[in-house]
C-alpha cells in the first residue's frame, strides 16, 4: 500500500527540489540527504533533474512491483535527446539498447529473462565460484606482497576491477588477457546505461564501443555455434539457435548487458565495502575470521555500500502516489539508497550490523526486474571479501577520505581510486 507523504515545510521542499543529485557533496556522501528526504519529503519532484524522487522503503518496494512504472528509457531518450538528423547515425546503438531486457516490460521481458536465466544455472555459478576464489587469492597475494614491501596500493585497480573482469572472461570463455578490452567496453557502455548525465561525447563513445564489442562477440558466437562450450555466452548462443527464441540483436544486447551489469556493479560494491570496513576494525576482523557470518555480512554490505542508489523508471499512466499527482510520462527516480536506510524498516539503519538477521534491502531491485545476476553477484562478493580479508592485514586509506574522487554518474556510485596501506598500530588502537 502506498504511504501518504506528510507535508514538509515549503522552504525545505524548495531546497530539495533544486538539489543537484550529482553535486560533489552528494556523490561523496548522499546519505544525510537521503535521511532528510525520508524524514520530510519522501515523495518529491526535483526540478533540476525533472524527476520524481521516491525514497521510503515501502513506497520503493511497491513501485518496483507496480506495472504503472515502466522501464523503457530508450524510446523517450531517442525522441527527446537525439536530433532527427542524428538518428540514422546512432540507429545501431539504439537498436541494440532497445533489445536489452532491462528496458522491456512483459511479455518481451518475460521471454528474454526466461531464456537468459537458463544460462545462469546454479551449477554454472558454482563452477564460477571456484574461479572467483582462485582469482581473489592470486590478486590478494599480490596486493599483500606489495603492501608488506611498504608500497601504497590502489585497491580498486589491483583487486576490485580485475576480479569481476576475470570472472566475466570465464563466463564468455575468453582469455584473461582480454580483460583489458572488456573493461574498456564496460566503461563506455556504462556512460549510457548508468546515466552519465551531461557528457557531451556520450553517444559517440557508446556507439563506438558497441560497434567494437559486437564485432568481438561475432567471432565468439561463430565459434560456439560450431563447438559449444560450458559457459554463459555459449548457453545464450544455444538459446538463440533453438527455435529462434532469441534473435541476433537480443543475443548481442544480452551479452552487452551482462558485461555492463556484471563488471561495474561488483567492482563498486567491493570498493565501497572495503572503504566502509576500514573504519570498522572489529567488523573487518570478524569478517576475516568467522566464516559463519560471511553471507549475512555480504547482505549488510549490499544494503549499506551498494554500487548505486537510484533506479530509473517512467510513469506509464497518470497516478496518485504518496499524496502527489504523477503525470504519465514523468521520469521517476526510486531512491534505493534511502530505502535501504529507512528507520521504519531497519533498526539502527545507518549502522553496519555484520550479523543482521532480517535484511530486506532492495539493492537488487524487485518485482519482474529483480536483478537476474543477483546470485552471481552475491557469490563474487562473498568469495572476494572472505579471501582478501583473510590474506591481507587490516588496511587504512593512504590519503584523506575527502580527497577521494567519485564517478559522475547517477545510477552507479563508485570511487575512481582506493589508495591503501597497512593500518598503523596506533590507528588500530585508537579505532578499537
């Protein structure tokens, strides 16, 4: 049931309505602002972004399941943001984006999701777990060696980025060395999918990356048609070839979506989690030594340090929501980062509780669009964190926290670098 919003003071509403969600302070730490939204303006129209913000857990969970909130961002963007004379130039890019299940409702979404899910079988994820643990061990040992030699290590570049990249390489059945190209394409695709607002070169860069990645995929697809393999991409090829259930564009688009969603979300959740745990020495130690709490700890990391704080929807019809009229066609931002800290749903919502029992976070979304890769992401997080924290000593930032640079994209929240060193004994004592 949708909750009715209380009327906050006009001045507060006006300030929130004009807030730039990509301002430096909100990218570095959006959570005090989210707390203000929850307390005073849980449903609000932001005039700067021309979007409705919905932040309460109950409301966001309901909106994620409501058919009235559509996910198609492609058609509206093409009509409103691409000049008619440029549409032929970007036609291939939008054809592929429009084939992604992310931007479809039933029945197309249902068909695509069912086919893709067949490739994410439990035994394939279990097989990938061994690979994730192997990669995490190798990377963590290299990090420890450099740290013990007195070096400062960028944990994002040396651990958080290469780990999901190597897992995706295994999913596609390609050499680890191809990870450099996969990383580049993931970065470029994310400019559109993850909302790099205001980047004047965005469309050109995304179109170029999609063209390069499509050519790369063609070779892999041809190979798997003649010689199937036991990996996710080969499974998608089988789905495409059995009764034409998955057409060519859908096959290419799905592989692109797996690359984008499987790469950056994991890298940023890992980085955000490690940054958080550096301020929690007791939890760092327990995570490293108590395997019985590993899964609940991962869920708490997903709640408090997710890779993103917003999910974008569009109102498919006029509606009343939280005491406000939301017209059809309106852009809607579901503020999952606020919902995950809603005091009406979580006790001590802003505290990391490593063994939290009830944890209905919505970092993976909900309803028909619940993240298809959630089991894979959970597995990678658990393998990566338990391995790294067991192998390396406790770490601390090697730079002031306020100097960290945060990505300027809306849907993802992640740092551009995480320089660390071994925590000094005095810091451990002070923190304890």
